[in-house]
C-alpha cells in the first residue's frame, strides 16, 4: 500500500513528503548532523528516520530505472557497502526544496552552498539520494517505511501562541 505524501493543512498550504537517504560515505565521514541541519534550516520537518544497512533487493528496486547502465552495478555495490540513514522529510514543496538544497548529481556541476557542492567527491559518492518527483517519493517512501513509522506532529514554529 502506498503511503500518501501530500496533505492540505489549514487553508491551502500543501505539505509534501519526500524520501531522502544519506549514503554510506556520509556516515563514514561523520556528515550526518550537518546534512540534517541543512534540511531543517530550510524549514523541512523530519517525519521518519532510521539507520539501516540497505539490502541488495532494496537497492535494486530503488535504482531499477538505471538497470543496464554502466554505473548501475558499482552504484548498487556502494550503497549496500555500509549503513545509510533513511528519512522522510515534509514541508511545502518538499521535493523541489530538497533537490535545490542537495544540488546537482554531479558535484562538479553542483553550486557551492549545496550539500553536494560542498561535500561530494564523485557522482556515485555524492552524499545523498533524494526523490525527484511525487511518484518516486511515494514509491521510495514505501520501500523503506511503513505508515506507522511516519509521524505527524507540529513544529514549535507551527504552534499558535
């Protein structure tokens, strides 16, 4: 069952949910806190998060559109080589906001100030994966999270005083 990843809250504000995972080199380089801080500073809310060792089956499903490409096998080997941190982030236009925050897939083309522009060392070891559309976000969230593992809560900034 797909997990809904859009919701209208108080008025017309559309909240999106998107999937992000921090790759093994992010954990190995102790950049987890820095990457999460950047998402939170953009106003995104973490509604689900876990550390796990991605299985080959999960990796194959996640990257199935790349089967047959020259980078596919090395990518699968890399993302299953160590623990990752999987997250579901929520906020207005979350998918677009996350993509802008992480920068271009190729760190040589990523702007300074983006996560990849500042920390990535290669296209494969580019620190983070993020969903690129509502459809992929829905599919990727359900690949790593059950509905009961996602939480709905107000941020302090959202509370009315």
